[in-house]
C-alpha cells in the first residue's frame, strides 16, 4: 500500500472519531433540550461551539493526511 | 419566510451559479488533457501572484499584482502581468540584471548562463535560486481590502456616536453595537474578569472582526481565489499575537503555576514543569491549525463538489453538485462566524488564565 493510501485510511479514522463525538454532543443536547426547553437557545449555541471543537480535532487529521 | 431571507437565499443561489460558471469556463479549454481535480483545488487554495477572476474566450482575465523581490542586485520590482499568465517557468522576465521565472506560484531567479529551468526527480528546480519575495500576493491584497472595509465600517459607526450625542445607535452602528456588546459580555468579562477586561478589548474585537471578514471574503465566489484565513502564515501570526500578549500579561501566579505548581508534592512539581512548558507552546499552535484547517477544508469541500461535474463529464451531475455545494455554503456561513468566535474565546481564555489572581 502506498503512503497516500495509508493517509486516506488515517483521515477515515479521524472522521469516525469526529462522527462519534458530534453524535454524542447532539444526543446530550437533545436530551437537555427535552428536559429544559426554556434554555433551548443557550444549549443550541454551546452545542454548536462544542461541535466545532470536535470538528477541529478531526481536521487535524485531514491536515496530516494533506501533508503526507 | 420573510422577504429579506428570501432575497438572501436568492443572492446565494445566484452567486453559486456564477462560481460554477467560472470554473466551467476555466476548465473546458484544455480538452486534450484529463481534468485534474487536485491541481485545480490546490491552485485555488494556495496563494498566488495574480488575482484570477474568470476565463473569457480561453483568455484569463486577471488583476496583475506587483512583485517585489530582494536579490543580490538590490530591490527588484515589476508587475506580475509580465509573466503573461505563465506558471510553468517558460516565460523569462529580465529585470535589474536578473532573469526571473514563475513556477508553481514561486518566483525563481535563473542562474547565470541558463535559459530554462531544469528539474530533479522531485520536480524541484535545480539551476535556479529563490530570491527573498516580499510581493503583494493576492492574499495580501485581499487582506488590505478587508482592512479597508473594516476601517470604513468602524470609522463611520464611531462618527455616528460622536455626531448625535445620544446613546441610541443609528445606521451601521446599530448593526455593530450588538456584536461588540456580545464580545464584551459573553467573551471578555466571563473569561478575563470584570476589573481587567478593558485592556484586552481592542485586541479581542480586532481579532474577531478581522478573522470574520476575511472568512466571509473567502466565501464570495468571484473573490474565491483568495483564501486568506486558510493560509497558515496568516493564522500563525494571529496566534503569535495571542501568545505574546499572554506572555507579557502573565502575572506571578501564572509563572508559578508553570514552573513550580503549588499544592502538589515535589516529585509531581518536577514532573508537571515540562508538561506546562509544552502546553504554553501548544496553545498558539492549536489556534493556528484550527482556523487554518477549518477554512481550508471548507474551500476544498466546495471545490471538490464542483469538480464532480468535470470528473463524471456529465451535465446531469451539475444539479447534484450545485445543490450539495449550496448546502455546504450555508454551513460555511455558520462555520466562518463560529471559527472567528472560537479564536476570540480561546484568546480571551488564555489571557484570562495568565492574569487570574490566586484565590485558593
């Protein structure tokens, strides 16, 4: 297998991690919204920001596979 | 849906259609060689020496930008139009006793007595040197445009406050005031603290609006040659500002927590010291990579969806790829604001940890 193939597999693994993370954030945000609909707006913004954090970690993987 | 949102969505659809048209005309002219999506994407994501707008009748329409080189013979300047859109290193420009070629958006100075570039196996030129390049590239150009736009917005809104003498904002100021209040009340005060936040407000506001407006300019299709905030040098220098401000505003407690962590046994103190020192440098590094990777990835996704049309060589893919890139475009509008916000929040957080008083 060439080094590009290995890099693609690495990017795929990073995407799995990010998917799990964002899914977990979404699950907890939905739970919290169902329990306390009155602070839905606040929960939504913090969920979005946390999703951006998780996404950034996945993008580190993308950058690493771009460099290879 | 109100009229304004409808208008915004229509404008978005129209701009995406225009950008598609731009790529289409650009990539149709070289029928003989197969379409290389990676090459096209990298050309759009990277910095360049001329501002490419659109191809018209196989003739590229560009804005030439000045090239400023520092060679052995001193300062050498000329316009990038003298290369006549050549990027393969075959057009030689003679200036100030040196002969220059442009190869993959880099300016090389040919060695004496050489007429063409020679390459080694890794496609690096072997008979030319790289002079110091201080050119006004398209990223620098776009950065100046956004600085100009920011100056216009903020000077005019500041003038409004001065003129009316009332606390109620009007005009553009009524749009900017909530954003500034938001940065002050949601970012600066909770992260840095009520008594110290004022000193850091100019930095936080500048960083927020500068990153945001550069991100937005990166999304506008006709300007999408410039990927300013997806340039690692740009994000690194912004992160270095945060780093230097953090270092210089660090108080006694901050340095104590780094070099001799209070409240833990001595072996643990020795163990924690290198970790804390590494952590000090990792923070600006992660700021750099986060912004760079997010913005560049957005550009790459949109361009890859567009190049699907040329990879499959079929018009029936076009609605799919335009639809998908419209969807990504809408996500990107949120992402560019969130990334500017996150950079500001993390900068404020790092400054806040450096200035916090010891209260345990």
